[in-house]
C-alpha cells in the first residue's frame, strides 16, 4: 500500500508540473508568435531585448559594429576556411565563424565543438532511484562534490538516500558499452531542494562502488553571468532518456521564448531526461531541463498521442509533446545563494560558485585530486520559495598557470577597454591608495604629436589581459577590412530611412517639436552600445570618404589601424595599472577608488573626443557611449580642449595651440570641425535634456547662439551624412540637425537646460 501511495504522489506531482508548464506556454503564445515572426524576417539578433542581445554579443567578444559589418557584407560561397566573408587566411578566426553561425549565415563550426561536447558529457550521469516510487532521471556535477537534478527526480532525503548516479553509462565509438562507474548519493552531507524551481542539489560519494574516483569525471562550471543565450539560438541537451545510455539532442533545438525563470525550446527529449543540462553552442550551461510542454485541450488538460486526455497511468511515453521547458541556471544559482547554511554544508555550497578556481577535466585540464570525505553534517532539506530576481552579476573565475586565480569582475575593462564609474565595494578592501596619477594642468600642453602609443610602461600584466585586448583590436581591424568593400554613403537608401524615421514628427510649434524629437531619439536609441571607440568609432562610423580618420579639431589624418593599435596599447597600460591596484591593500572607500580610475583615464586617454565632455554627465551610460558625439581626436587636442565649453572668440589670432584651436578660461574654439561639433552638441541637448548646464563651466544657455552660428556657417557634409546613417544602423536613432538642418532655428531649446 505504501508503494502505491508513493507512486500516486509522484504521478500527481508530475501531472501538476505538466499542467503548469502548459499554462506558462499558453500564456506566452502571442509573444512567442511575435518572436517567431522576427526570427523569420530579421534574424536571431532582433527577437530578444536589445539589452540581452548586447550582453550576448559581449560574451562572444563581438559587438553591434562587427555584426552589422558582417550582415551588410554580401554573402559569398563558403571559403576553404568556412567563412562566407572574403577574408585572407590569417584574418579568419573561429570567433568569426561562430558569429556567422549565430546570425544564420553559415552552419559550419570547428570540429573542436564536438571535442568540447565529449568533455562536458563526462560530468552527466544517470540517476537511479531504488525502492518505492523508483525510476530514472539525469543529473550533472556542478562542483567536485555536488550534483544538480530536478526536485521531481529527488524530492527529499529518503529518496536520495536510496539513489545512485552512474557516469560513463554509454556506448563507446565502436558501439560496445562502456563499464559505468556507479556512485552513491550522500544527502546526509548535503541536500537542498526547491519545488517551485524544480531543482535538487545533493552530495555524491567521492568513491564509486568499485573504488572509482569521482574527481575523474569532473564537473560543469555553472555561472550567473548574463549573455549566455538569446531567443532564436539553438541549444544542446545531454541526457539519459528513459534511463537509456547517454544521448544528445544536438543543435536542432531552438529557444522560442525566454521567461523570467524558464526557457522554452523545441527539442527531442523524453522521460528520464529530467535533470539534464541544457547547453549553448559554447557548452555553457544555460538551463536545467525539467519538463516537456504537453499539448492540451480547451480546459488545459494534457493530451495523449491519440488525442484523448492523458492520465498518469498511461505513462510519459503517451503524452503528446509540444515543446520543452528548462529552468534558467541563473535562477537556480540565485536561489541556492539564498539558502542559509553553515559548516561543511556551506563550504560545499560555496564550491559551486568557486569550483572554477580549480581545473576540471570538463575544461580539458588535468583532474584535481579526489576530495576527502568531510565530517557528515545534519540532513539539510530547506524548501526555497520561487525567485523572480534579475540575472546576477558575473562571478566567473579564470584559471591561471601559476596557481593563482584571476577574478573576472564587472569592471567592463577586460575586452571593451572600459573603466568603471562605480567599482564594486567588495574590491575596496584589496586596494591600497597608489601614487597619485599626474593631473592635467591648465597650462598650455606641448604641441600635438602623433596618436599616443602608450604611456611609460607599467609592470606587465598577465598574458590573458594582453591577449583579450589584442583580440578586440583584431576584431576592430576585421570590421575595418570589411568596410572597404561597402559603399561609403547610399544617398537614396538613407533618404528613405530618414523619411520613415521622422514620419510622425510635426513642425510648427518649437516646444512641441523639441519634445517630439526627444521622445523619438530616446525611444529609438536601441541598442545602446557601451563606450568603446576602438570597436565602435574607428573602423567605420568616423571614416571619411578616403577611408581615413581625421581629428575633429585639428583635421590631422590618421589610418584606422593607427588609432586602433594606439588605443590598444593604452588599454593594455590601463589594465596593467588596474591589476596593480587590485593587488595592493587599501582601506580606500568607493569615492577614493572611483577617483583612482578617473585619474587613470585622464592620464591615459584614448584618441577619441566626447564633444560633450564626460565630466558633465559623470561618465554615465548611455551618454558616454552615444556615437553621435564621439569623434576621432588625437590625444594632444583631446587633452587641450579638456572640459571647456565651446566659445566663439572675437579675435581668433593668439591661439594657444595653432592646429587644435584656441582655449582660454571662458572656453574653447576648435580650429576645425565647428559645424559637426555644433550639430553633435545640439543632438545631445535634445537626446538628454536637463543633463548638462547645471554646473560652472558646463555649457550655459547663453552659448546656444554659438552652436547655431557654427551650424549655419558650416553646412552638413557627406562625411556627416555617412556618420549619421552608420550610427543609425548601430544604435537606432539619428541626428535631426543633420537630417533637417532647417529645424535648428525652429526648435525651442529653452527646455533642455536644468
């Protein structure tokens, strides 16, 4: 009787799970259909939110600039290297092929993809529950000691105590079965479960029943980092369906929707697949597979394959499936974080988040020593509430060959060459106030030089810092090479885009026009790229028709490669200095720490000018990365202008710097580029009303006539038309002063100042 009751309870729970999954799927029908329509008409990078897509590209080491360059390059038959782009062999990389694959231009992939899949599969095992209500499921190691599966596979300590996991339960290449290694589960050491998110985490015995070492099978590094997947991508699922030998659903599994806590995807999974890891194409775990989505009748009841209402006694094999559902791994980890644990249990839980500090066979590194058996802790079976939080910040760790660990923290400095405006408080205890960086003085600097190559070299940083900068620079150079074959400016196409963009804007009332333009510029500003001139400005946006860059203030000419290489050198120097800071001890608070990074940026500037100085808006995004006011500018002129507002000197003769312009306490007048700078500033005032002008030396109201005069004196050039069209492709919005110069005198700008 006890067995029947247990079986009935399990069947009831499974039916409830199916019903809830079907309801979630049904409630998202409209959104899912919109996603599918966008996927069919525009592609995978447009179905998800711009923020999620940006994070995905950043995780792949790409950006919108490179994506658009590839999208706009005519498709050619695949080369011997596999790319659809006409690239010389030395410039082809697996990253480019992966990006082509992501955007649907190419289905080829390096053979290393399969090799990596074999490696990660080692950590996936078949769970067998013995005794009453027994059966099979799938689970995978997420640390040297802990296994993750579904709550409906292991609901509590009693079931887990009579369960085992078998690794290498699979066939070898010649079709013969391998001898599986069977390990007991040890819930008395660790067991945490959550019914709402349908996961259980349990300890595994360090030695198998035949003496095998658990460590030899490795573990999967799981991460709360954002950017692992977007709608329309394909996932891979390693599983033990029906308790059968290990199998894989490879790539023919498209993600059709992303919910707050779940993913929906089309896949070939069956019963026994519960608890399987769901991977992206980089073999990162993105979800915990937990349920199929059944077809339902009008009352929401699951249907069987013959169209009748499904009943648990029919068996899972008789359910008519529509799609599959997985729990987002970030949500699982978020919930696991919130469990209150102490002693050995807390230590084991922490290994899930720090296991990446130790090499694992799953990452093709040598296996670590077998873990020792810790002192048993009392049974732990807290049931956690469902969580609706946002994606956690990255807590990933990178291994180094010298035995130390490098933390990859949310500083935005690893690939994007960016520096933080609000450093994490957790770092402050590790910093010591370094020697102050040289501050810019108000004295006239020396004459301008060629673009900066690097300041005096600080101590060298680790090789992975330099290589990440070099990879980013090479991606920018690839973008620039692709740009050589594109038309510089397509007038008819841009005219059509301009007409469509302003179709709903009405003139005749200056204040209403300003408000309408502000709303339009804000709502269409998607995506919002981060500040990264090497990748976003130099390769294409700021090029002149001769495919060269010209300083906005001096007019000096540079090649794109010159500035890309120069800024890469500066980025390496900055990162080396950051590493110095992180390795020093300090009691500095957030303000002091932020000041260090601000001083670092001032002492090691890039060859890029914000015509609206960053200090005016506290270095915040999206203002900082807004391409409409970013221009190539050699370091000398960049520093010379500083944060002085524009000014029209009545006697422009005694210039402090001949080829940059004139600067006095009242302001700065550039030698060149007045019209472009004025239109960029007017754009900024429209896009970000009341953001500047509220502090001394920021742009005051009485300087508006200066901008209008420069705008009218220097007409819009083809260079600006090219920039405007290129930026619209990257961040969605346009500059109205370039598209409609005549609006400058009609717009009532009085509402843009604080």
